[in-house]
């Protein structure tokens, strides 16, 4: 009987170990067209795989209300944590609050939630980075463009963070010799950004610079300048490297691109959720540095696009 008891106890302990439930985390993203968002997904997936956990991904296809619905659905499913790349940072706040009340922590990635109930933010200081590229632009205009630039902007006007990048850029780029022309809306969709960029150039034939606030906008601007045959007369500045942007840097007409580290953002977000699950304290804001990529340092990033 003693041996039988020991065997039963051992069996029960073994069952306890095998029945330990892996955590399930949800990632609610903006779209899966942009490489940037897919790299966030890759980093998050790597972190969950390393921990033996599960990741589910919801693609909002650029529809803000779809993100609210997704968060609410994940609350119902009782996931262990949510990573959110928000489109409308104010519109999604009620869903985040509902998750918190349900005991499900939300980590905001890339876009900060003003006075939100998310447990932490992981990403870039977009306003500060916008100021950094604005300073670079102002110096380039002075040193390389004869002190005169007429710059058009391709933005995503429904994106809080891209508006921060725009405001930061204007704040430090403004000055003698810099004229801001129209701002057009690329809507975070490549084809839309391409048409918007073409219209921008048509309406402003004297424009000699473009600033694009995100990857789809930059791809659209690069394609428009190339197709219009204006690589010799329009300099391009923007956010988020692509193979097209690197080709433009090599050819000398894409001048500077703010490069984030979305893989690390996704990975850090999942690792932060895991820490919260264990009862650990985490910083409210976790900044991931950016790099301004030019012809001088572009070689470090080529392998990402092969």
C-alpha cells in the first residue's frame, strides 16, 4: 500500500506538470501589408515561442473600430495579455479599460495611449525622433541644397503617431529657406500614398523635397518620384527602410530614413507581459532607439531586405 501511495502521488505530480497551461497572448495590429508591422509580429512570435507560449494575431486592415472589437473578443476569450498597435489612440481607450477591469494587461506598442489604462508602452519617442529628422533636414538644406527647400509631406492623417512625427519634423525643420507645401494623406496604404504623392508633385512643380511619415507613405513617395523621372530634382526623407528606399539611398536621391527596431518592440512587448504575469513590476514607458539611415551607415541594414 505504501508503494501504491507513492506511485499515485508521483503520478499526480506528473499530471500537474503536464497540465500546466501555456499562456496565450493576443497581438492586435494595424495591417499586415507594411513590413514594419510584420516585423513587430515576428519579434512577438519569437518571444512566445521561446517561452513555450501561444500568440494569436488580429489584422485590423487599417480600420480603427475593428481593433476595439478585437480587444473585446480577446477579453471574452480570456487571453493572458494583449499587445496593441493602435490606429486611433483615443478611440481604443475604452476597450483597454475593459481589458484592465477583466485582469488582462495591455501593452501599447508604437503608439502611446494618452492617459490610457494600458500597463506599459513599448516603442519610439515619435515626437523626438521627428525633431531629430527635422534637424537633419534643416542641416542638409543648408549644406547641400543651397539653403532653399520647398518640401511636401505625405502623411497618414488618421495616425496619431505619424502626426507626432510630422509635428516634430516641422518644429525643427522650419527656418530660413524652408517652405512647407501641401500635406497629403497616404492613409497608411501604399497605393493610396502613391497617388497622393503623384498629386502632390503635380500640384507643386517647384517642390524639391518630400517628407514621408511612415513606411507605406515612403514607398508611395519613392515610387512617385521614380516614375515621374524626378530623382535628380526631388530629395526624399522619411520613415522605415524598405528595399526601394535602400536603392534610392544608393542612387543618392533618398537622403535619410528614420529606422526603428520593430522586431525588438514586438519581442519586448511579449516579454513585458510575461513579467507582469509573474507579478513583476515593469516601467510605464520602454523606449526603443531609432537610427537615421544615410549612405554612410546603410550597409548595416542591407541584410534585412535580402
